[in-house]
């Protein structure tokens, strides 16, 4: 086995050295910026807003000067970037079947973006992304691990206001998309290469209401440089409406979403065709409880003439306890329907589309899978968080197989008779040095269940990673 104790020790040493080298540099920038305000970065880079730095007195550091570069009377340019170095040990991510990348890998992801604000109502946003992996031992390199350099985002956005407190923007071009909890649209931050779409997006807010419309195509990640291309065979159209809520359900939001996809080809044959997804999501906080619940129905018709009748139910909840270390108890579950009869004229396998991963590795998707677990999160120190979780994995239908998040079929329906797929145990530590630098360590172990054992390929999955992320 290539993942030896020496390799794992080297993993820790490399990440710790990187953290020690990078943290002081960014900390100096951050402390300088403290004279005005601590930098706050949005989850999506294009949502960062540093317009308050128009006041020259606030641009008292190199960092602040990069965030507001005046160009003419109204125009200004904001520069930003991210670097992530990550070590991985991968053992049996496919549970012992086929070609597997077992051993130690060193990954890097570099992102550099610029936001040109031509007027207060017109801007152009662009981003470059470069990713790579050293040490993987597979014959064909996955572009999600390796995408040397690409024009990851480039869009034009026009915005305006209306009424007393309404606003609207229209955004066209290549862009990342995150909607809700990312169960349908997610920028894929966990893997090395983030995901983008070629789309036209309209978003409006008015009082407690938020509205959106979206149309576009996916972007195919291809090996090499400057060659990611629009996938004309995978189109989508979406509309959403959301409203702030308060009262017995707590303070939060209820969101309705409709998504239509038209896919010419797919690794899962029943996912090719026309599919309509209807989603209702409620996310809120009430006293010590924070929760997010989402239900989906999928209809449509596959290219081979089957009617689609699929569903999904997912929920997350965290309860804040009193006491030292700020303990929080959490639970998370997802149920994605599976096909009950492969020989009839109905397809009941849920298509997760571009949903986020349930764990640190994409070993299982949501199709025909119940993933139900509990976790505990504590803060031993103000900047350190620790999370431990256990998740049960089971097939919902014995007449359907097990799928990866890709999605692709990992094991056929009748390779085994058991519902028991496995037991996942996860541990994660995150340390935030300051607004610019964070580091973490995580472990994901999945004990192969009876179904995998029946298929004859039943090695336990073991994955570790240490990462350092810097952002400016």
C-alpha cells in the first residue's frame, strides 16, 4: 500500500510549513486593513463589495489599494485571488474496483479575478483558474483534478433600482452559480476545479421577496489550457421565488424553484432526456435551532421513452447547546429515490444534477441512496472548530444500483441483495488564522457494507487531507 505512515507524516509537515509561511504575510495585510474595517469575503467572489474604499483615507494598505483602483471619475477595478494547497491520501475511493488512485497526492488551485465597475450600475467580472495534482497514479487524468489554466468566469452585469427598495440585475456570460444550499446548483468548491456555466441570469429583490430567472448551458471541463467549452448538449432553464419569513418557523426564508434540463447524453442512460425539477426549501433559525429542509419532485421523459417520476428529500439541523467549547449537535439526511422496476416504462432514479457533495469525497451521490447521520461540532479555541460525524448509507430500492456523485453507476442493482452500503465516519478540524488564511485537516472513512461485499469489491474507503487556503 503506497499510503504509508511516512507519506501521511509528510502530508502534515507540508501543510503546517505552508501555513506557518503564509499566515504572517496575510496577517500583516489584515491588521493594516483593520484601521478601516476587517475584510469580509463573500462565499462567491463576485459578491464581494469594496465600494466603501472610494474614500482615499481608507486605502491605507497595499491590500486596500488592490481592492479599489480608481479609473476615471466613477470607474474602479477590484482585484482578488485565492490559492489553495491541499494534500490528499486516497485509498479505495471506488471500494477496490477498477483503476483507483491510491496513495499520496499534492494539489494546488490558483484563482485570480478582477471586477471592473464601469459605473455604479455596470460592471465586467473575469476570473482565471489553474489547478493541478501531483502524485496521482491513474492512466487518464481527470480534468476536475487537472485543469492547467482556464478563463473560468467572464460576464457583464447591469443593475438598477426601482420603487422604494427594489433592485434588479441582469448578468450574462460564463459564471459560477449557487442557489440555496447548493443541492441543485453548486460551484463545486470541494474538488480541485470549480464549476461554471454559460448562462443569462436575472435576479430581483423587492421588500421581503426575491425573484430569479436563469437560462444557459453547462461548461465542459477539458484537459489542457484555455479549452473548456460550452456543452451545447446540456441546456437548462430555471425560475425561482423566495420570501423572508418569521414567526413560529423562525427567522429565515422559504424558496420555490423550477428547473428544466435537456440533456442529450449521460453516463446514466435514464438521465438523458428532458427533466423537470420542482423544489421547495425552508431555511431558518429559531432560538437555539438552525435548520434547512428541501423537498423535490422530478418529472419529464427520458430519451428512451420512459416517464420520469423521481423525488428527493434533504434536511440539515443544528442545535446550539450551552457550555464550554460552544457545543452544537447536528443531523443531516438525504433521501434520493431509486428505480423500482428497470423493465417498466417509468424511471424513478433521482438525478442530482450539479448538487454539492455529501462528504469530503464524491464516493456516493444521491441517486437511490439514504444518507442519514449525526455530528458534533465544538470550538476548543476561538479560531479552531472541530466536527465529528457518523452517517449510515443504504440503498432505497434493491432494484437499483449505487451511483457516484458524477453521476455514474458504481455497482449494478443485482450484484447484491442487501440494502446496506456502508458506514461513513468523518472528522474535520478548521483553524482560521485571520480573514485571509485558513487551514484544515479532515478524515473520511467509509466501512464497506454488506451490499459492497456481495459485489466482490469491498475495500474500505480511507481519505485524508490537509489544506491551506489564502485569499486576498
